[in-house]
């Protein structure tokens, strides 16, 4: 976001149009988020009867805007607003938008569609909010158990490249 940064992504984030959320988070988070994006893009599946909210089936959890498509354009101002919000299940500024968008998605995909969480399963910030909406449809790869962020990121990149889904 520094004015002196001249690489393409920095220039687009500073523009009025912005840059895709997935691309920005991949840059900021490195291996972990790149792994999640590659894996989700490779294996997301949307039911035929799903409505328009389901889109590609890939969503990013944001600090203050709930679930968003990775194609959502974000600007420097949006990133600053993200940084102002504590990502905690107890924080209404984070929780309410996530609950609202998750409920909309749950209605759109129907009662039988599983929802796979590729984020942290060891903290309450995602699970406590999403479990109350998706219930037993909320799943995560069993291979995540006992692994740290970077290990999960590398695992997801390898699986996406090999075309082999996790269990």
C-alpha cells in the first residue's frame, strides 16, 4: 500500500477500481492463503439447484464484510477498514456480517450441500460463527488436524496441483 510500491498489485490496490480480494489476500498471507485459493478453486462444487449467491462456490471470510467472492475488488480504503476490525467471534462488527452472508449462502445452496472450511479449525473465530448456521454440513479436511497454517497451505497447493482432494 506504500506509495513508493510500483508493482502491479500495489498500483491496482491504490487505484479507485481496486484489485481482486483473493489476489490481495494471497499476496498478504503468502503460502497459506495461496494454498486455500488453489485448493478451493480446484475442488469447489456448487449444486445444480443453487441460486446466484453460490457463484463459484469459493468464498473468503473478511473482517467486516462477511463472505465475499475472491473476485470482489478491494481498494486501499477497504483494506484499512479490514485492519480496524478484530476478527473474533465475540466482536459484532466481524460476527454479524459473517452470519448474515453465511445465512444467505445456506439458503442459496440448499440443505444438503456440504460447506468446507479451509480456515483455522482450532480457533473459535470461524467455527463458532459458521457451525451455528451450517450445522453438520460444515466440514473440514481431516488432514488439517495437528497441522499449522503453513503446513496446511503447502498441503493444499500440492493437492490442487495433483488434482487429489483431501478427505
